[in-house]
């Protein structure tokens, strides 16, 4: 129930003013925003975040893209949030998903979302300090 996932609004999302649209989708779904910040990423953080892609031919282009402007990093919490978020993000060639609705490029694909609970824990640690996560519940 306390599952968390990392979502990044990548530089193209910030540049194209899509951040609000992306956040709204997670809010409407009912997930809880527990951390958020805008930051200019350096290569060290890209290397850690994408360590398993370092030997791919497109890696230099990925670094250039991810450092081309600020990123909005978020942690969302909720039931089954990792799997739900991956479904909401979708593929560029899908419809009714974040990527399908907002992107036509496999590389400039607007968002990142963790692919498993374990990956999410590791990735949240790359992007946030422990005290940047806020534990809250709506009381209504
Ligand atoms: P994502 O699936 O979140 O994680 C891997 C990222 O690498 C992917 O998003 C794209 O941003 C990038 N990527 C994947 N394939 C390519 C490619 N062929 N060329 C450039 N970038 C890519």
C-alpha cells in the first residue's frame, strides 16, 4: 500500500510546458505526490540513473537529451503505483497514454517511470534525499 515510484518529466516535457498535464494525470488517478523538484541534471546523475544503458550506441545522445534542460523529478505513492504508472506512461506508439498522447519520438519520450518496486527504491535514492520525501495522508 505504501508502494512508491519515481517519475521524471524529462527536458522535452519541461520545454514543451507539459509538466502540468503529466502531474494532472497522476493526481486524477488518485496517487499521492510525496516528493517533487525541478533540477538541472549533470552527467553523473544520468550515468547512475541509466547505468545499464551506458554501453548502448545511443547513450551519448541520451546524455545530451537528459542534460539539455531541467527535469521535474517526482515520487508518487499508492496501491500498485509502479505497474499502474508504467501502464499510464505507455509506449510512443500507443494511444491514451502519456507517451502516446504527447510524444512521437522513441528517444524524446517525455517521461521516465521506474519499471519495478526494487528499481523504484534504487532510483528514488539517486534523485532524492530521505528528508525530501513527505509522509502525508488526506483527511477528509
Ligand atoms: P526509457 O524507456 O524511459 O529509458 C531508456 C531511455 O533511453 C528511453 O526512455 C529513451 O529516452 C532512450 N532511448 C531508448 N532507445 C533509444 C534510441 N534508439 N535512441 C535514443 N534514445 C533511446
